[in-house]
C-alpha cells in the first residue's frame, strides 16, 4: 500500500496535470472559433468552383479531347494518396482516424493489384503510416513552423501533385482529411481530386441556369482545373484545422475530468490511510499506557 507521502505527491502531480489540460482546452476553444469560421467560409468557394467546372463539363461532347485533369489519362493502374494530418498530438483520435481510413484504401488498392504512392502532409500521419507503408511513401511535407496554413502551402502541394501527374507518375489521386461537423464529430474523408470527380447524376442533371463562356470551355478548364486541385487541398487544410482544435478541445476536456476523478479517488485513499495511521498510533499509545 502506498505511503501517505507517496499519495500526497501523486495528488499534487495529478493536480498539476489537470491545470495543464484545462489550459490546453481553453487555448483549443479560442483557436477553434477562428478555425471553424475559416472552414465555413472556404466551403462555398470550393463548392462554387466545383459547380462551375460541372457546368463547363456539360458542354463537352467528346471526352477524349477533354483536359486530362478532368477526364484522366485513360489508365487506372497507379494511385497517389495524399494523407493530410496534423503536426501536433494531444488531439484525441484526430490523426488516427485519418490514417485508419487511408490504410483501408491502401489495402483495397494493393489487393486490386494497383501500384501505390503516398505523400504525407503532417508529421503525425507520417509517423503512423511509415511503419507499415513506408516503402510506398515518395514524399513528406510538414508545415509545423507555420502558425496558420494559407493558400500558398496548399498551392505548393497542388503544384507537386500536378507535376507528378504531368510526368505520368500516377493515374488517380485521392486526398484524406477530417471533415469538421461539430466539436464532438469530425468525419474522415477520402476525396478524389485527379481526375476531377463529377458524379454521373450531377452531370446528367438538367441545370436551371445556362451560361455562355468566353473564351471557350476547354480554355477555361485548362486554367481552372489546376487551381481546383489547390483549392480542394486548401479546403482539406481548413477542415483539418477546425477538426484538430475541436478534437483537442474534447480530448483535453475529458483529460481534465479524468484527472479530477483521479484526484478525488486518491484523496479518499489518502484520508483513509491517514485515518488508519492515526488509529494505529492511538491503539499503540493506549496499549502502552495500559501495560504500565
């Protein structure tokens, strides 16, 4: 049984940890508000760009002459997976959930006989993936020194992906990230960005609005499609930023509660041990007095 001194030190240690987790929860809550606003502001832009591309693709009758970023290169052998995670931990299952979804896709692609290539963005995702799929990782990126991810970082990743596609290094590209729903819920997502994924039901759906484009559709698509890749990656960054802070806030709140429960249990044990020690001393004194 631990001594009173050991219990006292343990209680002091847990209380110190509780103060740290409570402070981290408050910091995450403050950062979450801004990150959530950025994610919500980025969604309409991303969706509108996708709608413009959808309207442009409706006018393309011959898909063989469509841009490769839209229609693909006609092959389905090599898959590039961009796994976007955080550079910091202590955020619950945020990083693990993204990697778990990505690994499921890796297994599926390899089982189908596809060639797999991986780019990791974020040190935590790289650490989890390299143990099992390190041989497939062709590049890793980390923006740990950046306080806030901007379009410049997303464009850097986007240009790298497009460069690899133009060099025929892969046929299809997927990105993996967490979609922010609320503080408690973040949903892991796998999204195909090359070739640009257009649902058949959306493509066949009659639009109530008709556009006339100047210059022609092909020329606009040649300019928009590379930008769309970077925009979708930026969207993933913004969703991840909000999801990370939401997950960290929840994790630190749970840690603070658990620390409080542990302090209560240790305090009860301490009081019982102290009471038993006092009782023992009193019995010894009384026994000694009676023997005299």
